[in-house]
C-alpha cells in the first residue's frame, strides 16, 4: 500500500447514503365529526433521535416525532401523526467523541427538514391546517443529553 493510499484511508469520511421515511402513521379518531370543530387545537410534540450501526462505519440515524392535536376544552384528539424519518450515513475515521456528535447533531440536522415537510404534508392531506414545526437546536439537545448521562453516571458511583 502506498503512503498516499494509507493516508487517504485515515481521512475522515462522511456520506449520506439514503434518506427515507421509515414509518408513518396518521390517526383521526373522531372523524368525521372532528372536521365540524372550528377551534384551534393544542399541539403536543414528542421527539426522539436514535443512531444504530448497520455495518462497518455505516449508521442508520432516525428522528421519530409524534404530533398530537387536541381540543383543549374537550380533551378530544383531533389527529395524531407519527413519523420516523431516517437516513443511512457513512461515517469513518473519527474519534468516538466526534462520531457521537456527528450522529447526534449533524445527521439529525440533515433529517429534520424532511421530517418537517412530511408532518406538514400529512396534516394537509388529512384535511387539517399544515403543522409547521419550529426549528430544533440538536446541538443543545445533544449537550443536554450528555449532561444527563454524566449526572446519572456520577449518581450511580456515589
């Protein structure tokens, strides 16, 4: 192996292999009566990210979001949308700390605009107003998660 080939193998590598909707669910439990309501719903959002190795230097990263729209005064669900937006990413030759940050911040930042579009599109196709999800700071979420893990680790050692 030449010196140039050896150094090229050690270069950090990041590639997007595939972006896709892995799971999609829509529920409108009170249709058709719910379409007669003229009240703006309260929107509750649950978000979860995950990174799973699928091969040497290849990872599936996903963001799962559950959007629940409820009529507050009646506690009646208008609709529930759950989307799992995923991507396959090739990430090689990074130290573990940087790899975790790429999988926890960079990849979700790439996936999130697609997730927002799917949620909005599904709401409209279901007969409701578009759901416009606010931007998310995945860097802050990642730091918060690391802090919680560190606190949990120190709590178990004391």
